[in-house]
C-alpha cells in the first residue's frame, strides 16, 4: 500500500506516542519530532507506511537510547492472552465451524495494537469480533486452498495476538512456518514473544529479517524471500503486513481488523470492519 | 501560550485540512505537507501555535494560489448565524440575567471554528452552551469592570461567531472597538465579515494588523498595540487569541469554549468546557 496524504500527520502522532513510551524528557521528545518532520519531508508516497514506521522507531531508539520501549507491555499482553487461551479453546471446540471460529479468533487478537492511537479491551473486543460480520470474506476459498496446501507460511503481527495465531495454527493442522520481526519494533511479535506465546510448540519460527513494523519485501532477508516465493499458502496478519504486501504478485490471505480509516479505504471497507481477503487467487 | 509537543502533529493535520480547502491536487497537497514538515523542524516551543498557523496558511496560499479558501464557508456561517439572531435576541430579552446570557451566547458562537478538526451543529451547540456550567467564571468581576469602563476593546475570533459577538456588544451598551484580522486566515473574522455581521452598526471596526490566526502582539501593528495598551477593558474571544495573549501583562477577559485538549490543559479545564477567565485582575 502506498503512503496516503493522511498518513503524514499520523507519522508525527506515532513519533510522539513512541517517544513517550521511551522517555518523558520534553527536549528529547522535541528532538524526535524534529527528526521525524525532517524524514517526512523526503518520504515519497510510493513507499509504504511501515518504511516510515521503521525510521520513526529507529529515531526514537537513537535519541533516547531505549531499545525496546514496549517490552513490558508486550509481556503483559501475552500474559493476558494466555490467560484467555483455555476458554477460547473451549469456545472453539463447541463452535459450529471450528476453522471459521479459529480465523475469527485470530482476527480478534489483532485488536492488540499499540502502534495505533486507540485503546482496546481484549475480552470485550474478542467477544464482539466472534459475532461480527466480515466486510470481506474469502473464507471458502481459504478453506479450499488450505486443504490442498502441504504447509503454511503464517506472518505474525503483534505480541499477544500471537497467542490467538496459535489457536488458528493448531486448528489448521498443517506444518506452519510462523514469521516474526527481526528486532523489537512497536509491539510487533519477535522470536522471544512467539516463544512466550507457545508458538515454538506448534510451528517453526523464522524471522523475515525486517526491522520495519510490516513485511516490506525489499527490506526482508533473502532467506525469508526465498521461502515467501515458494510457500504453498501465505497468511498475513494485521495492517503493517497488509501495507507491505498488498502489492505482491503472490497469493496471500490477509486477516485483519481495519483499525485506521486509510487502510479501511484502501481495502474498500469501513473502519472497524474485519476482513479475510485473498489476493492473486487465480 | 507556548507550543506544546502535541501541537506539532496537529500542525500537520491543519496543513492537510487547509490544503484540501484550497485544492484537491495530490501533488500540491504533498508539497504543502513537505513545506510544513520543514517549518515544524525549526519551530521553537516558546513561540505560540498561531505563529505556526500563520506560516501554514501562508504556505497553502503560496503553493495553491488560493487566497481565501474559507470564503464561501464564512459567508454561509454568517448567514446561518444571522438567521438565528432574532430568536437569540428574544431569548436574551426573556432571560433572568441578560448580560450573563449575552456572554453565554457570545461563547456559544465560538463553536464556529474551521481550524479545529471537529464538526459543529450551530443550533444544537448553542442550546447546550446556554445551559452549560462554566468551568471558570469570572463573571462578577467582569460585570464590575464593565460598569466602570468608558469603552471596551473586543477582539473577535471567527466569522459567524461575529454575529454572536454583536449580541454581547449590544447588551454591554458601551462604546466598543471590534478587532478583526488584517487578511483572511482560516475562517477568522475580517473587516468584510464584521460588516456582513452588522458589527459596523454597533462598534468601530479596527484591524490588529496581524496575518496570524490569533492575536500575537509581536505580529500586530503599532496602531493596534497602542490601543491595546490603553484600553479600559479587553475581551478576547476564542482559542487563537488566548494562545497569543495568555502571557500578556494587561487585564484581559478570555471568553471561549475549550475545543482542544492542549488548550484545555493550559487553562486547567476539560475539553468542551466553557470559560470566562480574567487575567491580571489586580
């Protein structure tokens, strides 16, 4: 996805929010805003928003010296998600269409997003999403492709959401490669977070090699790209991965909740909608 | 008022909103955002937000060539306000405390603000504000000072709001100098708007000489400053004038609705609160 005009003010918002996670020093925060304003000036709209995200969080790190400002929050989110896991599994087992319910649960986990200026209430939001209609649903196609796939590449998004990903991975019953970010960025899932979520017990965990809060192939490692281009089935979770991968020529199933108006518009849905969208299906 | 950290992302928002009032050309809009990002980088927090406002709207004008993008909206707002004028006068005459009701009406008019990212419904908002409690009210002091004043300097804010200002000016029954902006900026009231609102019939209209969306004394004409420093009583309407004048050593009565969190915090009130606050009262 290209960078829309409305993304530029939002970059400044992100810079301030990320900065405040790392420091309360007003001078450092002004320095971060100045630096990000300088970056915005030269950022072309044909790059994707997570590329700017990468620069913003690198700037925060360089100026404050804090490498992982979201560490404690990520731990807390994983802990909360794990506490819900047994009940979710129970709901899943009792559900009419287990795969569909698992997909919904995985999307429900996508409410855990600290890069967005929005609060969430995990229990309430999950309960709503389990009943919410899809704005786009390619579930039947997804189910067909899954049945034929020898293995699945599953690109994770946020820490905590990763526990919900585990539920879908367990339900799919296929060998899965779970893709994490190379280094901590916002609350995106890293190898450590994936292990804390128990994903190492149900999937092979690999890094995309990227330091951006989204999967931008140009910034990913060759090893990851090799696997991406040869994967049987690709699931991409969340907005950052959608922003990075919406232009790919590979078949990808995006699962996400549209949490910002710009991404909702790009998808042709409304803010707050849930989406299971496959691209390049032919 | 100084520029707070949260004002910087808001400047980018303002740039985009103002740009879109003047053009729908995406390249021009990106050029505006780039230019404003460049300005933000060098904008020190000890300057007031309307100083940046001035630069933003000047940038929009320079890049798009559109001198007064809010012209039609201002005309429409004045027309709507004038259509309410007879009923408001009737309500005023029937009210228990006419001066207090006129102050409330003048503050109610302050909901007409196109510089803020917020929609308004004039009839509904006025009706609410006429019943709303003041978060800060120096009304008794204001009434005392008004009784003693030979004349009043009344610093206007927005076009349309100017019609509500007229109601208070008529009710005060003192010679009034009504202060307008030198040139069109956002929907701020200019001489032409003041005349369209009928203010020339109840006050002398003068310009502050400023091209900023607020009264920053350093940017005002010497002629205005001379009168400001010798005024018996000064009323300052709205946020932009508060931002410019909150640091003055003159006695000023600010009348406004706090429409942004940052200004509300600076005043020690909540967003949405209405305020009649006098400073330098001793």
